[in-house]
C-alpha cells in the first residue's frame, strides 16, 4: 500500500464470533504497542465475525558506500 510517498505493510485479521469485544481490544492494543501497527478498518458482519485491517509503515534504510 502506498499513500503520499509512504509505504505500508497491511495485514488482514479474521476474528470469529466467539472472540469477545474486550479480547479484540486487547489484541489490537498489543499489536499497536509492540508491533507498531495501527487500525485501518474494522468490519463486523451479521454473524458476529470481524475483519480487521491493520497497517504499519515500512521503513527503508538506504545504504551508503
């Protein structure tokens, strides 16, 4: 994903309907705190399942010789 010159790594996470709202919150908090991810989109379906899209910046290191 590329937005305004910044590149992102995007991951989609599918969560079943048995996962509580509190567990989803904790999962996303852990991803953000320890992995540098940010929430892009969360979609909840009628059957209770959730699709979560998270992203983080790709940092490129330019090697100088």
